[in-house]
C-alpha cells in the first residue's frame, strides 16, 4: 500500500491480482448478479487507487472485504430504496464480537472453504449468517422473516460465527 500511495501502478496491479477474486466473490454472492458484482469490484479498486490513504494499516484482506461488503450493502439499499421507498436503518451483523469475528470470517476467504464450513453449521445458525452477511439483510429483518426473536437471531449469528472461526482457524492465512 505504501507503493500504491506513491502512485506505483505495478503495486496496484499486484494488489488487484491478489484480491480481485475475493472482492468479486463477496460482491457476486451479496448482489446475486455478475454484472453488478463486476461493477462493484471495479468501483472498489478505483476507490483504492484514488484514495489509498483510506487504508490505515492492519489486515488488508479484512479491510478490502469490509469495503466490498459495505459497498454491496449500499448497492442493495439503493435498489431497495428505489423499489420500496425506504432503507433499512441498521447494518447487518452489527453485534460486537471479540476479535471482530465477522472480519476474520470475511477477511481471508477462500470461497470454497467458507461454503464448506457454512454447510457444517446447523440450519438455525447458517440461515441468519447467510441472510445477514451475504444478502445484506438487517438483524431485525431476519427476525421478521423467520418469526424468531431478535435476541435469538443475534445469539445464533454470534454462535455460528464462532463455530466458523473454529472451523476455519487452521485454514485462514496469517
């Protein structure tokens, strides 16, 4: 990132080569549309090039995953706003978790490993995680859709993310 800040095109291309599949994978899963995912991927990397100081250090994969997720949620809300006239108030997966588990889970994803780990979760934990993380649905909306109390939804997400962390611990790149 230091080289990108110095406008080194080669460094930017290296970052793109290393992370574009991660960004695209998150985008396509959340947006369910390859064209929109491609646009979002381009947008994320253009933002990276135009504002490299927005990365303040730390785990780059976690940061770019979070940027991608937030932009995808913005896109989903924008579509929902046009379709329904209102936007959700809270951000999905807003439960504070020690070690920012949602960042750890999303940070260094290999999509196949995460899908396999998700498949091992009980349905009552997997469903709200998929809705909240991949589809951008708020906790309150998950509770409404499933007719399960909000506190129970948050607990199931937290428990499921902990199980994912345990399942992925040996597989996550450090």
